[in-house]
C-alpha cells in the first residue's frame, strides 16, 4: 500500500505551503508535483496520487497559496485568500511550484530530471512556466491550460522549453472551448516536443481525471520517466 504524509515547506516570500506526499510501497521510479486548478485544492489529486503510487511514482500535491491549508505568511495568523488576489499575486504562485519541485526531489531522493509536473487550468500554466525555467524537468502534463490565466501567458513560455530534453502533453476536453483553442495554439507553437490529447466531453482540469481511460493514459506517461 502507498503511504500518505502531510508535509510543509516555506517559499522564499515566506508563504507556508501544505501538501500531501504519497510514497509508493516499492522503490520510487520517478516523482511528480501536482498543481491544482481554482477553486480546488490538493485533494482534487487524491485518487490520482494513489494510482501513480501503483506505478512507482512518488507525488506531491500542494495547496497553492490562498487555497486550502496554504493560507499563512511568516507563521502568523494572517490568512491569504485567492479570491482577493490581484493578477500579480496569482503570478507569485510560481514560488509554490518551484519550491514543491525542490522539496519533492529531496523527499524522494531524486534529481529534477526524474521529476514531472502535472497542472490543471491555472496550475497547468504555472507548470509550463516552471518547466520553461528549469530545463531538467523532463515532462509536463498540462490539463486544460489557457493562453492567459491571470497574466500567466503560456505561448512565450512554452517556446522557452528545451526541445531536446523536455516533452509536454497538452490535454483538453472537446467541449471546453477556451482550453481546446489554447492547447491547439500551444501545440502549433511547439510541435516538436508537444503532444495534443483531446477527449470527448466538457470537463475541465482535474475533472478530466474522472475519465478512467484518460487518467490511465496520463498515469502511464508519468510512469515512463526513469531516474
């Protein structure tokens, strides 16, 4: 059976980030940071984390700042609420993702070359941004990304990824109009290292993982990463 542990780390701007670390029963083959959509929390990845553990993937699902349990700064009782955030404050969530990669690699005793990113909606945009900065990350799975969510603009970011070292799966539902248009444009911008996956339906972000066959495809992609 997998082992689930509640974990914590602080970002450079002193936001206390809370996450769930799920460890496979056997040896860790690779690891993945999971970044939720709004208004969800890390719990939206709970079942998917268990599926990943069966394939030897250790995963860390975090609550982005202002969501779930990640609402405190400097360990003081000053609550953050994403509903009050400006676009600039949403953009600062990249510190949460960067920190999660570093922390997960420490927990799993893996290099970032064995660490993937899975993001949903604005979480997908943040995952693309993180991978555009850290070229050792081999795989990004972007569930319902947008061309622009809260000022996180993905077209210039995806073009900064390393075509020789990185791969990105761009996924959308067929009736999710904005995300479908976005993944098509992103794929056109990076055809050599991106894969376009479209499923029938209108589900957005992590809601697509309720489709068993789709979730299996995503999990299998993550299980192919080797240290």
